C-alpha cells in the first residue's frame, strides 16, 4: 500500500519503525508490506544458505538477507530478500546498509508484493544497474533468472520443481529446486 500525496526520500527507509513490516520507497512513494509468510522465509533461508556458502567458499564478496536497506538513488530505497555485493562493488556498503546497486538482488514473491516485484521494482533495479535479478516463487518453488542487458533485463531461464538452478553469476553453483521446498 502506498501513502499518496507525500514524497519520501530513499533515505527514509533508515528511519522506518522496527515493527516486522517492510518499508520501501519507490519513486518517492512509501510502500508498507506485511511480514512474510512461513514458506517465503523458509525457502528464502534455504536459498540464502546455498548462495552464502558458495560466495564465502569462493571469496567472491558479501551476501546478506533482509532486512537490509538498499538505496539506489534519492527516490528509491528498497529491501530485497537477498543481496550479493562483489568485492568490486564493496564501496557501496555503508554502516546503514547498501548505498548503490548490488550485483544481485533476489525477491521472493508473496501475494501482496508479486506485482511490484515483477513490475516497478524490476525496472528500478535495472535502471540503477543491478546486473542480476532473481525471482523466487515459493509456490513451485520456481526461480526466474534475469541479467541486465542493453534493453533492460533479459530472462535467462526459469527453473521449475525437479530441476537444478545453475546461475550465470556463479558458474559451478548448482541448486536443486526441490531442496528449497518445504
């Protein structure tokens, strides 16, 4: 739900109440989402564990889950479910969160955020230069991988239950989707 009539700054996310809700500013509008459901969090944690282990084992950078704020510009402050920042982009990390585009953001769909995750957030991440965007649909589970190109994000693959996700960002990493399911 957006609060209309008031323009918010991306940096306002740093002052959001600590009440379990998710506060994001997109194009100067405040969006407040409810706490995620059990399946969302379970699959997020399982995916995050696989990615963190790979990144740490290969010394590639940093992986953190929500709640970590990402300020893309003056009017866009978001809270992706997972963030990966390579050593090359580590200068975007601040004490408060991330102030610039990560290499990867992952959003886990929920009924209240799906349209936003597939629409305006996808466009904002791309415009800011986030090179990789994954969407995890916990109903499958299913993962969609997008890579930023000259004309925005290009869908690289959709991985369904029973299949193995091999992300282009992390060659050699294999994530059987059935391992994410509850």
